[in-house]
C-alpha cells in the first residue's frame, strides 16, 4: 500500500531514506507502478471507439474502461507515442491500442479490429477535403526544384515572348489610329470606285441589250469569252447554212413564175440573167429597208442577214 498517512516511524531517518515511500520501498503511484521497471504504468484507459476482440470476437463498445499497461514506445518528432495494452473483459485475450500523433487519433495495432466510424463529410452532405494525395509519397525537394525550374523556363521561353509579341502587335495597331484609318478609308474608296464603275457598265450593258435588271452578269474572263465566241461562230455558221438553203429555195421558186411569161425557150442564158436581176433587186430592197431603219419586212429576203452582217 501507498503511504497515505504521514506517520513517521521512529527509525525513519530523513537524510538516509529521503522519503516515506522510499523508506517503505513503495512507489508513489503504488500498485499501478508495479511494472515501472519495464517502463509500464498501469492506467485507466477508455476505449476511444468500438472494437471487436480478436480472441473472442465479441463487440466491445466505445467507452469501456480497462486497466491498461501504458508504455512509451517511440516519438513522433518530440511527441511521445504511447501504447495501451488491455486485457479483454470477456476473455483472456490482450489487445493493444496506440496513439497516432501524426493523425491525432488512436489505432488498434494488435489483438482486435477497429470499427471504422470515421466521419465522412460526403455522407453528411459536406464535401471531402483532398488536400493531401495519399499516393503522392514524401515530397522530393529535387523534384520540387525541377518543377519550379520547368515552370520558370516555361514562363521565360514561352509566356514572356508571347506577351511581348502581343504587346508589339498592340503597339503597331494602337499607336497611330489616324493614319491607319486613313489608309483603310483610302483603300475602301478605291474599291468602291471600281465597284461603282463596274455596276455602271453592267447597267449600261443591260439597258443596251434589254436584259432584266435582276440578272446577275458573270465576271468577264478569257474562258467565258472563248466559250461565247465559239457559240457565236457555231450559231452563225448554222444561220448561214440555213439562209443559203432558203436562198436557194426562194431563187428557184421566184425563178419559175418570172421565167414563164417572158420565154420558156432558152432557159440556160435567161435563167442566169433573171438570177442576177433578182439579186440586184433584193440588194436594192435590203439597202432601202436598212437605210430607213425599218424592221425586217414580212417578206424578208432570205439573204437579209447576210447583207447586214457584211
Ligand atoms: Zn475477448
């Protein structure tokens, strides 16, 4: 027993014994210190969480108290790490729980299983905080230095030139807006002039040929020109062939009634003279009709087109 009272026996010598506990050979903490030579102190320990005993597999609720053997087993920096060895009250198994200063909590190290009841913020409508990556491992100062160097190089080699280029561009366009505006307006005026001239000529062309106002004219180019020329030549050749055919027919037709009243005796020489007189007459008619600007008469001579073209 501890020396609860202050009775000093007669053979007690303060200088020799130092204290009453020393005189009686007792520790100040009494029986709790019975394993103090092993560094173990018996303390009252209350389970900080629910566990299942590893020996009897019974559930032991949070808050159950044990006389635990408390022992310092190491340090986390300057903070001591303690282990608490408890004996299950339902069997004779022992389990051990340690402090974990790094994470400010207790952990079961042996003889039992801890019931995982950590507060989950996501489960409770909050947000999980992932400030540390568990897979990241310890921070490597060289890697960190490399990272910062790479970032610095990127800034120097990519971002700074880019910003300088943008600044130059901005200066180029921003320093003299008046002259730039003048340049642009001058060019716009020139373009407008060309555009207007083209429009005027297009309108003139349309009115000349009676084309609809809404007709879009194609841009003049060599290919179109060649195409149009070919088409024109083809058409003209066709027309010439047609008119030659008609001229022949008309000549024959006219030849017959004129030739009969005069003479039917010598068709050879008379036919030639009749043809030439007919031709002369037609030419005369044609000249008259084109001189008076009259439209083609209903009895248009077959070679009218030819004459006009020539
Ligand atoms: Zn047990």
